[in-house]
């Protein structure tokens, strides 16, 4: 499974066992899987112990993972945040702006949407419509 970052496809360098957010082990450091309908309280209670979080996207039309990413970053999570599953290349910029560091996709999606399509969205800061609106206001 490729990992997508701002520099393109890479192999997964994370050699860890993800624990489900509702069954966290007693001792950290924690590497956590979060489902889109999960209660974040157990993770937020132990946020200082968490080093990596993977948020599931069961469908490209399910945007709850973006909200989870925002909530985690606003709560102070500074570790590695990964979106996993059905995230499309067109959603990459939104994922990065929401707080994700990377996206984990399967081989079939990588074949349908090759690296070039993801790299076309890698400059996610430049395609922020709110920033463009602010620049337009500054000029006026």
C-alpha cells in the first residue's frame, strides 16, 4: 500500500501495530486507529502518549475523517496523522489542510490515480480558496 505525501508515493515506513481507539493498551507510546464513528474521548484523554493516528475513510463521500483530523489538531495533537482508505487525489489538498500528514491508499487506487494526479495537488497551500479570497480583499 502506497503512502502519499507532498513528494509523491512512498513505501510505508511505519512498522507499528495500530490499536483501535476503543481498546487502547495500558502503556504508551500509542499508535491508534480511529473509525469515522469513534468516540474520541479515550484518545483525547491520552493524547500526550499518542505518536501516530490513522483515521479510516470507508468511502470517498464520507467526510467525517476530515472533522476528526481538525478536532485532533485543535486538541494539540502534533504527531503523525494519516488518512487511510478511500481518499481520492482530488481530496488530497483538503486532507492536508484538515491536518493530515499523509494518506494511505491501496494498490488498486494507486493504479487508477497514479502519482502524477496526487502530485498535481501537492501544493495544497496554493489552492486554498480562503487564502485567495483574502488576497483579493487585500488588493481591493
